[in-house]
């Protein structure tokens, strides 16, 4: 624990040796004469012991009290628990103050423990934590992938999620959202000033979602891991993320008085392509890169890649329409019948099924097949619920049963999906790219 001297430090802030931290011998109430950012009472002794033992040492502290907070006089110059307890028994009005201090101490300890655990975690663990905090379906699907492609898809998802977060920052002015999306595209090619951008973006609060905010704070770590992928994967991911971010910017620019209203089905499909169809195309190229045996099916996979993404995005739009509306976004055009949107989603999911079965028949690794099959199965189940009961979510037990069924089918070499309607030719679900 440490006490703040600098006025920009607040309780709960975590500081390291980058800050000027001074060791004091007793609890200090007058901090105005101290030439440091924070004070603490133990590190000098630990530092001397470490020096004698030849052990490197650095410190991580969490601020307990701010510069302008007064420490109760009954605490004394050091923490004497017995004396404090005796004082509380004689002066019971001080007990609420002690309880508040106890609660803050617990919060600080928990936050510091989380920070340290996160700092020492492996890269894979940190990325997986970000995935779990920012995704539902992808957090289930990506772990199914085999080594190599799993890390590529994890990083690709996180980069797309960062762009999505900026696109969805409806409380920001349109010009600011457009500027940040452009800055993010630039950063993917030149990450030299990543921390500077991240500090500005985070300070502006792009989302109330804690997981998305943590992802924004972790952008330097994500980009560092991204830049260590094989060059071919970097090029594939970067080009598709930039294309998607620029497509998002096109629709952000259509926002009028804080509201986005798509005009017709053509615009809806163009939007789905920008935010999800491009993702399907990127995944296809990563699969072809990592599994050369798929090249004989490359034309079929590429023909269905964008509509695969479109189908999943249409399901998300259908189930999230009420929450989107509350945030000023209306993706389903007034001229469109909801039943027509559902029918298009069904046709797209049949194309996605053909895509998945082509992966399997071409000898794709089981992880890739399961990764492709699971979101399609979940999307079908969500559409079934929407049509029969109007419910927007499927239960956790139902998700578990679907996941188990898909994995068992893939492990046994059986088709994990089946077509739900007549055969759909690729030209029937061709997207209008814009």
C-alpha cells in the first residue's frame, strides 16, 4: 500500500518504480514537504536486504489514500492493532470509520492481486482472458481450433472487436468515432505510438462494458502479439481488419442526430458484409494458409465465406434489435419484413453448412471443422427460438448440448450439420459489396 502525494493519484491507482516513491519511517500526515509522488513504509528495508542477497527487486504499489485525505489521529504514527481496538471500544463512533478503511483495504488488495496475476500470466492466458471477457460465441469456438491457427484467430477477433467498440461508441460525436477508426487502421501498420493512442482512447471511455475497456487498455499487448505471427498471417489479418474498419466508418458517417437507420435490404447486406462478411473471408484465407489440403476446395469456400458471416450477423441483428434501438441503431429497414430477414439468414446458414461440410470432406483439421460448425448450429437454434417463442437467447444447458453434439460428430467423422432447406446456390446469396 502507498499514500498519494501527487494530486493526480487516487485510491485504487496502481503505481510502479516509474513513479517517484519515497519510504518514510512513520505515518505521515503533512505531505506538502515531501518531494515524491507517493510514500510507503517498507521498501527501503526490503531493498537493502535484496541488495545484500544480490536479488533484483522492484515495487508495485496501490494507492490507499489520496493526497488530501486526513488519516484519523487515533491511528497514531504506526499501525498498532491492539491500540486501535482499545480506542474503538472506548470510542464506538470511530467503528464506522474503521469499517470503511477495512473495506477499502480489501478492495485494494483484490485489485493489486488481480494486477499481479495478470502481469505474470502467459501471453496465451492473457489473450484467452480477453477473449472470454469480450465474446460469447467466439469464446466457445476459438478454443476448438488447433495450435497456430488458434492464436491467429484469437488475435484477429480481438482486433475486429476493438474496431467494433469504436464503431459502437454511440455517445461519441461522429467525427470522433471516424477519427479513432482511422487512427486504429494506421496503428495496425505502424504501432510505434500505440501507448499514446491507447491512453487517449481509454480516457474517452468508448464503452461501458468492462471487458471492452480492458481490451482497449491491452491494445499494445495485442498488437505486440499480432506482430509476432508469421508474415503471411499478419498480412491477411491486417488487410481484412482495415477493410472492415473502413466499412464501419462508412456507416458511422451515415449517423444523423445520434441515430443510424438503414434504408433497405441492400444497405443491410452491405453493412453485414462490412462487419462480418469480411471476417468470413479472412477466416477462409487463414484456413487455406494453415491447411494446404483445402486448396482443392478453395473456390467453393471463398464463394460462401462472406454469406457465412452475413448469416451470423443477421441472427445477431435479429436478436439484438431492441438493445440496438435503445442505442440509436436500427439495422432492420422499415421497408423490410422481419420474416424476409429470417429467411435470408436461413439461406445464408445453409451456405455456411455447405462451407463447413466442404471443410470436413477436404480433410480440414477437426478443430477447424468444429470451429466453423458450432456458430452455425447455435445460430439455427437462436432463430428457432426467435420464431417459436420470441426469446432472444438460448439457455446455457442448450448451448452445452449443442456444443457436445457438434464436437462428438466431428470427432467421429460424421457431418456436424445438415442442410435445413433446399440447396442454395452461391449466386442466390451473393452480397452487394460497397
